[in-house]
C-alpha cells in the first residue's frame, strides 16, 4: 500500500466513523452508500471530511459517480498523487 493510498483510505474511514458512529474496524470500504445506510447529505459530509483530512479537493462530477467507498478512496488517492506530481515538477 502506497503512502497516498493509506492516507486516502484512512481519511475515508475516519470520515465514515464520524458520520456513521461505527468503529473503524467495522467499516467495509467495499460497501455502497446505501449499504452504509447514509443519506445524500451524510455522504456530502463524508466527502467534505475526507477532503479536509487528506488536504485535497475532489471534482464534484467525479464524486457524483462514486458507488462504493473504495471508489472514493481511489478519487482521493488520485488527487493526492496529482499534488505530489505537481510538487515534483516545481522542483
């Protein structure tokens, strides 16, 4: 697992812990929003908390396509990787 993947996964799980009240070890990132029994407003809050924790901003159109929490992790990881690539190019 890369550092970006770990950060993305940890950020999503922590947001889900806060919103759902479930313990981190009880969260399966393969579940859908419906499986997690969160409504659309809670999902928006999960995304906001995840963005804040990971230090990224996600494209709303891409977030709208998220089906499973693993999909959100991939989006966050991609955003983290882009930041890393941009910082590398500046050097």
